[in-house]
């Protein structure tokens, strides 16, 4: 099993031996590439607090529209990502790009597999940062990216989809998980406090986006995709545009819209006496604007972090809030 050196949290080095310990010359042009997947947000995103990223000469935020996510499923006559989820993701990407542009950067959306695309952006001495995943397909993609990198590329990864930081648990969840669940919930969760949210980057915090991107050999350079739902949705094998509601159709109870701002707005709308205050009465209801939080899609895309939900939902009383 590959073991990684322990670094100061929240980042760990994750690279093969030939990538470690290579000095970067003072004054050298260093490109920092941030590979985004299920972490499409500014607030409480540890990637933006990586020192090697902020000290780089240029910063490239990348999202790869992986065609494997939109293939027909082997489990039925349907695509792995259907229309509604695709539209939600496309809207999340558009807003994330808009947020980065407000900071003087932007999101580079590319049509292609990460293991084919990312290595072409990175030269020896450059930095790749990304959020690690726990599921097998995503881990296989990560390993493919690492194998394809040029020697000398520094790699940093972190886990950002958990409420409790892994370094605070007292055990490695990749090696063992306490059973039964009650042992974890009433033991670890009662003793370990979630860390505070990390602030969103501000204008001037990030290195500039390069005026021109020189690729490092390899396969043909993939097509860049405009940050719009109309441009992104065809790559997802569906029409993700919103359709006009028929005149005789009833008003929808709730309208889903992707993006960090919409996720925070929904969370704040639910954190009211009529929402979270009535959770113990409404948690098993399937209808009703305030019957449940509805924040799961934003958590899944990483538009919201679990710590944001915790702290804005009244965390800090010595353990997890009862309603959560």
C-alpha cells in the first residue's frame, strides 16, 4: 500500500518517489493547477489555502468534462448522468467560473479525461492540487493522472467532503472504520469538534491566469468549453437548458438551481424556525417547501461544505447539533 509523508494539515503530498523533494528555483515560473471535481466553491475550500498555490507565478483552475460520466449505464437503459443532474452541474460550473472571474481568474473547462488533459498543463517544477475522493472510479482516475505526470511535478491532495477532519479522528478511515456506527457517533463525534470554515479567497489572493497556456506534449489538446449551460450541456449528452413551464402547469414547489450562491441561499432559508426548527416533525415528509433541507445536491457537487452546514446550523455546542 502506498504511504504518503505526513504534512501539516489540511494538505498531504500524494506523489510517487520521483516527484518528492525537488527544489523549485527562486524566481522560476511556477504554474499551479487546481483540478476541481466535487468541490465547486470558494468558501471553505482548502485548495485556495495551499501556500504553494498562492506563491506560484500563475494559477489555472481546471474542470474536465469527463465523457465517461455521461455514457450509458451498464445497469440499465439510461445514462449515468441524466438531464436534471447534468443541468444542475452545468449551472454550478457557470457560477464557479463567475466567482473566479470576480477574483481576477477564471475556470478552464476542458472536454476530455483528466488523465489525458491535466499532464499537458504541468511542467517539471509546477504544482497540481486537488481534492481526493474515496470511491474506486475516482481513485483510478487520480492514479492515472499521477502516472502520466512529468517527473518533478509537485502534487498536493486533501480530503474535503467530511465534516470531521481526518487528522482529528484518531484512526485512518482508509484502513479501519469503527463498528458499529453508534461507537463512532457517540464516541468520536462526541469528542471531536469540526474545524472552522476556511474563508473564501479575495481579490488579489490568487496568482494571475496565464495569458497563454503552453501544453507539454502528449495527446492532442482538448477543446476548451465556454462557461455557459448551452455550451456545456451537449458534452453531457443531453439538453440541460431550462424549459419554459406550460401555461396550465402548476407552480413548482421548489426550483433547483446549481451553484454556491444558490446552495447558501437554500441553507439559510432552511435555517429558520419554520425549517430546521420543525425538523423533528417534518423529517419524514416528502413534500413541503420546508419539510427538509434539500441541500444534498449542493453538498454532492461541493457547492457547499459539510462544515458550512454545521457552523451555520448552530454547531459549536460541544458536539453535533441534535437536528443534524
